[in-house]
C-alpha cells in the first residue's frame, strides 16, 4: 500500500476528483492547505503573497494502482500554462491500515 499526497491548485480539485472517480478510485481525503514552492510565493503588482491556498488530496492505494492514480492527478492538475504553482505529488509507503467500523485490516 502507498499513500499518495497531492498538493494542487484549488480550481483543479473538482476535475481531479471527477477523473479519479471515473477511473474507479473514489476514496480520498481533501484538506485545505496553504504554502509556497520554490518560487517563494508570488508578487502581483506591489503585493507579495508568501503563502498560497492549495488543496491536498490524500489517497491510500494498492501498489499496482499507484502509477495510474498519479498519472490521472498529473494530467488533470496541470494547467498547461508553463507557470509555477501547479503543485506536487508525493508517494509514501503505508505499513498497515484498519477500517475503524469493522476493525478489519487492509484496504
């Protein structure tokens, strides 16, 4: 199992979730986050925005599904404008998982 953490632009959240659901990956957690990347925020006119609103999607997936899920996120979250700030995707190992209601281990 792997944990996929995708930090994306807020306006891309709905299209990404729609694509994931259509591909058979409906389970996720969505969290509002703020942050900045390598560009250290943005400057618009005379105002420097140090931290920008983003959304983080957390998805736990079986190993064979990870590349498909990451591909969907990458393809759908990319703006295609050549600008910084589309986000990042991280994949981490998950040792174990339990469903609280049933007490069963696994996905």
